[in-house]
C-alpha cells in the first residue's frame, strides 16, 4: 500500500514541479512585456514632442525608412494596446496557474501524510 501511495506522490510531485516551471516561464514572458511596455511608452512620449515638420524614420532590417508622424504614432498606440492586452492575458493565466499550484500543494500535503501513516502502519506490523 505504501508503495502505491509513494508512486502517486512522485507523480503529483512531478506535475507540481512542471507547473512551477510553467509559472516561471510565464512570469519571465510577462516581465519582457513590461519592458516592452515601458519602451513603447517612452517612444510615445518622444513622438508627442514632435511636430509635423520633423522627420521620423523607422528601422526595417538594416535600413532606415522615412515614416509619416501620424502613422508612427498610430503604430505605437496599436503596439501599446496589444502589449497591455497580452499583460492582462498573462496576469489571468498566472492567477489560474497559482490556483492550480495551490491545489497541487494541498494534494501533495495529503499524500505525504497518507504515505507517512502507511509507513507507520508497515513499521508497526513488522
């Protein structure tokens, strides 16, 4: 009996560890999005300082291409909307992962207690 509980405990532990890796990856991705958000907000602020007489260039590969100021502002605004949406998506994903992680912790805790009881009973029989 203790052996079966031990195998189940190992299986749940592996699932829990995988969940923690997934949480870590998602947090890393969210941090990258936060950095992009900050960078794009700075670009938006800089574009707001320009007037229609200024020239704006866009880097496409190794080449700088002239771009209309309004088009540049629109592009940055759309990018900000997308990044904010992705950040919200990652936040909800992380909340869900945290909830599942908590469930795994509870299952692991109960399995550990069950395993310890089973070991205690096995020792008592010997």
